[in-house]
C-alpha cells in the first residue's frame, strides 16, 4: 500500500460530497476558461496584428475619409514597401443580425499586405478580373453555405442600395488566429457608384495600410507619413496596426475588465466551496489523524494527506473542466461568431486553469491542515467513539 | 526468583488539565516501574487518570513534571518530531474502538506503521503476512474493516500494533467494545504476545475478567496510584 493509494481512497470516501465538489470545480474551470477565452477573443484582432503594418487614417476620426491621391505620396516615403487601402462598407446580409465585416479593398494589393489570408492563385486572378466579385473567409462561407459563383447581396447602410457580388474566392487563415469571417470586394466598384451618386465621397478611402520594409523603422515611417500631410485638408494619424486595433478594443475596455473580474470571482467562489469541503473532511478525520500520529506519522505526513486530497479533488475537477472547455468554446464560438470571429482556447488559458486549480487546492487545505497538525493526539483521540 | 529489569520507569509524575481558569489535577506524584515482558492491568474508576497515564507512557501527552523513561530513554525530553519517530518503533497502540482506517484493507491497515520504516515493499509484505498470521487473520487480508466483526477488527488493530516489533504495547480498554467470546479471544492473543513474542503490555481496563489475564494489576484512584500491587500469577 502506498500513501498515494490512501490519498485516492480518502478523496472518494464521501462519494457524493466529492462528486459535487468536483462538479463545482469543473463548472468553475469551464466558466473561467470561457470567460478568459472571451477576453482573448476581444483582443484577437490586436494579437494577430503585424508589426510591419501601419494604418494611416484621418486625424479627426476614422469616419472621415482620406483622398486616394495620398497613396502615391505615401509610397514614396522612405521605408515604405507597399500601400493598400480599404473602406468600411458596413453592408448587411439579408438582415441586420447577420453581421459580416465587409470592406471595399484594393484587390491588387490586399493579399500581398495580408499574407495570413490565403487564397489560391486561380481564385485571386478570378477576383481581380471580375469587378463585381468578392472574396469571403472560410468560416463565413461555411456559415451561410456560400459556394464559388454564388451571388451575395449586401444591403448598404453607409452606401445605400442593394449591392450584388459574385463570390470568386474563399480565403483560408494561415494561422489559427487569422480572421476567416471577412468579405472583400473591389473598391473600384464602390468608387464607380459613388462617382454617380455621391461625388464628394468618390476617390476617397477609409484608411491606408502601409507595409514597412523594416518593423524597427515603423515609428519613423509613421512620423514621416503624418508630417507629409500636416497642414493639408485631411491630416493623418499613422499608427501600428496593433495600436489601431487597440483603439477599437479600448472603447469597450470596461466590459473586458468586468469579464476579467468575473472570471477571478468564479475562482474565489470555488475556492470557498473547496475550503468548506476540506474543512468538513479534516474535521471528520481529526480522530483518524490522531491515530496516525500515534503510529508515528508526523505533522508533515498529516498535512501532506490533506493537501494531497485537496489537490486530487481540485485537479480532477480541473481536468474535466478543461476537457469540457474545448467543445463548449467551439459551440460558444459558433453561436457568437458574429461578435467573436476568432474564438480559440489559448494555451495560456489552460495554464491559467492549472495555476488557478493549484492555488484553489493549496488555499483550501491550509486551514484544515494547520488545525489537524496542531490538535494534540490526546485531544484527537477524545473525539473518537 | 528471577529479577526482571524495568522497561518503564516513572518517577514523581504530575499531570493536570486546564478547564477555563481551573486547573484539575489528574495524576499526582506517580512513581511506577514496569518490568520487561510483563502484562500489567491498570484499573480504576472513570476519571481516575488511567488513560492519561497510558498516554504519558506512550508519549502522546506531555507531563507537567516528573520523568517517564522507556527502555532507558527519558521521553519527556523528546521533541514532538522526536516523539513521533520514537513511537513508530517503540510503542504499539491498541484502542477500544479498533480505530482502523475504513478505506484500507486489513493488510493495508496493518502495513500502515511500516510505511515509516525503510523496508521494501517485499519486506513489508512479509512482516504484515506474519503479523496477520499470528492474529489468525491470514484469510481476511483483503477484507475492509466494515467486512470484519468487532473481534476481527481488534485483531487487525493488534497486528498493526506489533507489526513494527515494538517492545511495549499499550491497550486502552481493548475489550471494552467486544462481546465476551471475542474479548476472551483478544485477551488470549495478548497473553500469547507476552509469552511467545516477549512483549510488555500495559492495559487499561474496567473489566475485572480482563484484568485477571494480567500478571500485575495496579489501581488508580483520583490520580493517585494505589500502593497495593495485585498479582494474578
């Protein structure tokens, strides 16, 4: 017989109590994992940003456009490798609940600047050739059952009217963190229409994306771009793609902080539940610990049994919680794909699950172990019978 | 007549307990020698201090003053850790309510004290099988306490008490929870441990029939050891 065997047997002595505690920890770890994944998903755009990409936008606000003519001026700035541009279209697919991030883009450069969006050469060429075509991400195509050749109609909210696009390509993400829910179409197609319907908006873009030759030069290049357009009718702000994305996230930072706090509150609650279980267990076994002390087991042995039992129960719950997190995150991610295009359980989340479980297991056992070690054998023996 | 050496030597022992602000004397000026290979019964009314004296001999309680020497070692000078180590090799305990660990089999319960020794798994197995054979429970090794009768459980507890081969066994009302037949079996077994294995047994009991098995009977009353020594041999 080994001490480990005694540990496991002790852990399941009160099957109902242990099962309920394990269930509680499972739910807590699942909730913690999902909440942490929500936080990660919130920052997914920031995390997947490239260090070599800059975003140049109107200094007043993102809703004000920039002249297309800036493109060539930006390209001539030392340190600039490529320039692309895009405009937020804000079209709705069938109804408003079907949110799709859709952009009018420079089709010739978009896939060069975003190599993480992988499109076959055939599909890329077909997309470039057809001005009324579009390309969609794999996830969004799957969600709506789109196939190459299908016509997708977006209802314009910023640019009124029904806009028909023929799907010419479906891109895939190069990384797990690549967003596969976007839709791109020709900026030229949008511009043609604007020239007829809203001439003041024609030949303007939402922002420029600049690829720099060396990420170390990013801040110098950004400063040079903004200096170029200083005192012009449309002054610019150029920042890294990460800072640009972060700007959007910071608008909702209070929600992220709240989610973070709730995730830690869940752990504190389960810590209290676990501590209660261990306190009951140790109280019931005070006599038994006294017996073990009479046999020569020292305080460290007794403390080891209590800490070990607490950790075993905690980690069983943790393992089940982690196992449940993946399918739950998949289901949650599918259901919430409109809001969280990337909803992957991060490795860091699992590490945090394990760390939280370890802390719960240890903290829950501290007081019961201290009490069991401190109680004298004579006092312990008096509680038997 | 052969003179036996004293394995337990108690001198001027005092012990009291605190209850609130009150100090209640439990044992007063106890001086007692117990010879090696002796079976001694300690009798007395409830609250006379029998169990306290037994606990002090076994090193599981602290004296107020006086000394307790076991096999020449003054255990009152040992630290908690030192006492725990000392107990594991010098003392075997037998309790009234057996106090077996319910989730462990008879074999595993008897093996428990051996986990503190440096014995290999194989050696431990040999020791446990031998101990359970002596208490006549070889066929119940894999049984859990709940699957054993009271008498059988007490025999497992006795096997656990002597499996590390301590010189002294202390027993606190070992037959107190047993029917007459089982009690007789236990007392016979304890007698065998004294005669065949050379153990020294100190037994606290209320039961005169149990005490009859002992070589010597000492009486405690209100914490004072009666000077009269009753010999049953």
